[in-house]
């Protein structure tokens, strides 16, 4: 696919929105914005990302006579909370945002989650546009309408479903992102194969090397295929009410570990650790062959070059405590996991995609990990 070409997809969730994918397409953004009526753009990013991308994007919009106001926010999981959320909402109002404005999030998943939620709350909803600058946000986070901030007891505890007006996915932004962050993103791509598509998983087993050479060689094509792998899952359940829960594979332990690591682990790294813990649980419950665990560890550790073991400083007790406050929790005290009995499928009993896991068994698996 040539640079400058725009592929029109859709986010795949419900309500859905256009997902425009391309390479080096910033100069075309004004034309896509002009398909909508608005007064001004409120571009929200961090100081660092403004210096790298936001400033240039604001100039492209300004040159097209689009009025742009730039606001910068602090980055990191610790800054993805109530305090910065309320500050941002107040700052948007003080800066003059109206019901006719567009809020534009330029950044990774942290900025998107914060800005998407602020846009959804301000005046009960100001339209917003997502411009992902990380591979994780471009291929995964932006394809969900989930906006959230962290609470003092866990990740993403306060939020809402709020769809963007459209997603502007330009892989030029992610071309020079650190390889470690690409590995983090690719963990979610591997997850898509584990839960729904054995052929995609096998392709990744062959394609991946720790330097990600094949990925960098065809960044646009690779991102396109990762997005497709997620969209096939969303197509099963666009409202994310039943089968869509399979996207949470690895996230029960993953979110707890990410939260406890306080920024030391990237999202995908924590999810990879969580997927290995989930496979360990499935093996102990006699619900999957150890081969599934071994292939999962092999692709994550040897092919992708990512982490699979729990950080030494975390105890099973700490992790289980955070899981008890998980944002997916339902009535009753049982901890529930998405499990993978065979590569490409998830366990589903009577329409329930989650399996209750006894706490002592989970603690034992975590202690061994
Ligand atoms: N809504 C969802 O469904 C969903 C899905 C996955 C993750 N998330 C959330 O997304 C967050 C993680 O997102 P993330 O991995 O995108 O990271 P991030 O937003 O935390 O950003 C990580 C770092 O990357 C930097 N960065 C951003 N773009 C860059 C670029 N092009 N080059 C170099 N550095 C760049 C940022 O400045 C930041 O320091 C977590 O808060 C997670 O909960 C949400």
C-alpha cells in the first residue's frame, strides 16, 4: 500500500465510526475534518508529543484555515486519574470549547482514554477525533469506545463508552516509536490470534523476531492486519456484551500487574504476563493442554522478546487484592477468567465466556510464576 493512500475502515464496535488508515497522510486531515461542521478544534496532547507531532499537525490545520487551540496534559498512568480529568474538563470550558467544537486527542492510549472521557463529559458530549500515535492505540485501544481513568484501587475504574467522530490512524507517527512499545502492542495482536484465529497466531509465530524487522518493513500492512484481527472479534459482538469479552484474555492479572507496577510495565507487557498466568490457571484446572502455555510463552519470550514472568517484587496476595476490585467484577465474590483451551478458541459454557477460578488455585499459579 502506497504512502499517501487512505484506507477507509470502520471501528467495528457499536456505535461504529470511520477508521482512516494511511501512511504520512497528515496533509489530508483537513479535508476529512471538513466533512463535518464545527467551530474550532481543541487539540489535546502532551508537551513531548506536541513537540514531536502535535505542533506540526496544528500547523497543517492552521494552514487550512481551521482554528486550533492546543492544550497539553501530563502523561503516565499516575496522571490518568480524576484530578487531571476534572482539570482538563475545566480547562476545555475555560478555553472556550462549545457544543459545536471538536476535541482531538493526539497520543497513546493514556491520552486517548483521558481526552475521550473529558469530551464525553463536557456539556454531556462534545464530538472528538482520535489521532493515535502509538501502535497500541492505533491497532487496539482506539478500536473500542471505552474511555476511562484509573481509581486509587485499580485501573480504568471510572469511565464510559463514548465513540469518536472518527479515528485518524497515520502509521507515520508510530514509525520511530521505541521497539519496546511495539512489542507491547503486538502482545494484543497475539492475543487476538490466541482467542479467535489460530491461522493469525501461526503467522505471527513465523513473522516475529525480537528486532521486529518484518513488522518495520511493512508497518502499514502489518497494522492493517492487526486491526483486521481485532475487527473479526468485534464483528462477533459489536456491543461487547458476550463474545467480545474474549478481548479481555490476560487482562484480569494483566491490569492488576500494570496497576501495581505503577508505570514500570507497559500495558502489553502486563497483558502478556496475564495471558501466561491465565494459561497456567487453565492447565491447573485441566482445561487446556500444557502445549498451549508453552507456545504462548515461546511466542512472547522468544519470538517477540517480551516479558512473561511476574515482577519479583509483586506477591500473589497483592495481585489478587487488586483483582477483587477489577472493573469487570460482577455480583458474587468469584474471580472469573477468560480461558483458552486450544489456540484460536476461548472456553464458553452455556453462553458464558468466563470461567470461575478458585482463589487458592490462582494464588498458587501466581506464586509459581
Ligand atoms: N480503550 C481501550 O480499550 C484500551 C486498550 C488498550 C490500552 N488502553 C490504555 O492505553 C494506555 C496505554 O497506551 P499506550 O501503550 O498507547 O501508551 P501511553 O499512552 O501510556 O504512552 C506511552 C509513552 O509513549 C509515548 N509516545 C506516544 N507516541 C509516541 C511515538 N509515536 N513515539 C515515541 N513515543 C511515543 C508517550 O509520550 C508516552 O510516554 C493504558 O492506560 C491502557 O489502559 C486502553
